[in-house]
């Protein structure tokens, strides 16, 4: 039995307790996360009651709303969602219609219940939603909201995301939910790779670029207005900038050589990237239009894949081959105080957690469980250099990216390491509750929005 060590530490914003492996130990068994997030809130999401309007017209919008709301609450990572089969066979459409005793007692046994109505009023879709504390009949109402939008299925989905995020904000220690967030990724098709966008749960996937080229490494700006990415064109690998407000490419000044892997500073005013303009690929920083460039690394061996500390903006993590195989490093944003975090294997694709305490990355440790030399997703606590392995036996995993609430990670997995077979998955930040959110293959390099 190889030696192991554990560390109790906060990984998620909800103080999830993880068992972490200690990095300096040269031989480690695969350590399964021991997760204890405390007592989750048991919540029921009642089917909303159809009210005004043609029942046939409302049916699909109501179904999408009900399904989306339940899915969002179930994905939040902080709730024990009551199965529909265990709920009372009722649809309370207003506070006057709900009998909290039905929801608070077995088999439902809900602490909280979300309910409301879906209807058409004056040609608009109107959804009214409430969140009640089922155990406190004296001051039961926690939340009450009304939403009005165009009467479409997509509007119903968006409203469900909004209501779910309101609930998560109220019950999740004041941390905003992710139901309205987006994931940007690379989709390969017909010999090209374009940048796509989808909702956090894999719904509403659609292309953003139509360049007919090879585009990689999408990175959304902190304010969600622009997308930086890399494209292979007649000039080689160049950084491109796409405005989501204008729906088109906008100017970004590239350097000579190979320019790749752009990453936004949290203030949105700077980009870090890798460029071979002076020989070996080095880490550079520019303003958000490509001007004011300065080199922040200077060593033999390639330096790639920079990512900023999103909380402070004062540090950059990156991958360097200066010592041989690629390893994970961090430094101050001016290139000083360099520190190596991994001590072997083959590390790639760092992603810094929103609270600045952890880095997720892909790591081929060259030993351990599963296929020899398998690449999996790891999370390291920066202060202690201790890590936990999050994926196991689902193929070659790469490109982790944190959700804006710090509770989730999405990543790429492929059974054989080929991008054409790649799919995107999500999991809680302790490696549990894994779900595949794309299908059909060719889906890689996800990047989660900042909000």
C-alpha cells in the first residue's frame, strides 16, 4: 500500500470538505474525494399552474419552464431536490392555494418549496413564482417574483434560469447561481473548428464564428462583451477578437510569430498570451486591443496557457517546459516570484478558481490508476500544494474551467484523446455529480463565463 495523506480544506464556496493528496509524496494511490458539504437544503419544485391563455399554447412553454427550473435547482450543488413522484399531486398557483403541511410532511418532507403560475396576459408570457419555507408557516414567504416576456419556449427557459438563480442566491450563502451563465467551446465539423456558445447545461448550443478555419482556446471577457480566441490562418496562429455586442470580429493587433492561448485579466483591460515573437514561446501581456505589449517570462523552453488569478489580478498561472516536460507554475503578473507547483508528469490547461485559492488543471502523472499515463483533471490548493484527482476512468480529460460560483467545473473528455470524439462534461468541484452536456463528438476546450 503506497503512503497517502489527507487535508481538510474548503474547496467550494459552501465549505465542501475534501480529502486531498499531498503533492511531495513521490508515490500516491488514487485518492477518492471524501465529500461532506453538510446538510443540503431539501427543496421541492412544484409544477407551475397554467392560468390565463390557450392551454395548447401554454403547454410547451410550461413544460420547458418546469423542466428547466427543476434541472437548475438539481444542478446547483446545494439542494436535495425532491423527486416529482414524491410530491403532492397538486399545482398551487399562488400563496393562497398552497398547503404547506402537504409539502413539509412525508414523503415530500421539503424544507423549501418553489411554486407559481404560467399564463398569457395581454399577448405576453407572465410567470409568477414564489419560494416558501415549508417548515415555517408563520413567515413562510422567502421570495416572490413576476416575470414578463414574449410568449416563446426560449423565453420560458430564460425565465426559469432567472428564477432558479434568485432561489440559489437567497439560499446559497449569497453566492449567485450559474443558471444564466454560458459556456464557450470549440466544435469540430467538416474539417474546421469554430467557436460555439451554449447555456451552462448544454442547451441552446449555436455557433458564433463562421470562419471556415481552425479556431481554438475561446476566452470570454469578464463583462461578457468580447471573446478572444486563436485562429490558424494565412499568417499562422493569430489571436482574434469577436464582439458579442456587434456580432462580428473586431481589431486586435498581433505580434509576429505564433500567438496563442489568450486569457483575460479580471479587470478586462489586459490579455495574457503566449507568443514566439522573440524565439521560444513566452508569456506576454497586452492591453485589450493588442497594444502596450510587454514580455513577462524569459527562459528556454515553451511558456504557454496563461491564466490570471481572477480574484486579485496580481498573479498568473501558466505551463512551462523550462525544466523538461510541461509543469504548472505561478508568478506575479510582472513575471517575478516564480514558483513551480507540480513536480513531475505532464501538466496542461490551468484554470484558476474564482476565489483564488485553487487551480484546476489536466495532469498526466505517468503512474497511478486506470490506463498507464492517463490524463485526468486535478485541483490543487495553492497555499499547501496539496491536490485531489477529480476524474478517473472516463477517458483522456483536459481543459477544466471553473463556473463563476466556484461550485462546478466543466471539462473535455475523450475515450481515445481525439478531439473528434471529445465531449464536454460538468461536475461539482469535488469531482462528484458528473454529467455529460454535449453529444455527437468534436466538442472541446470549454470556457465558462465570468457571470
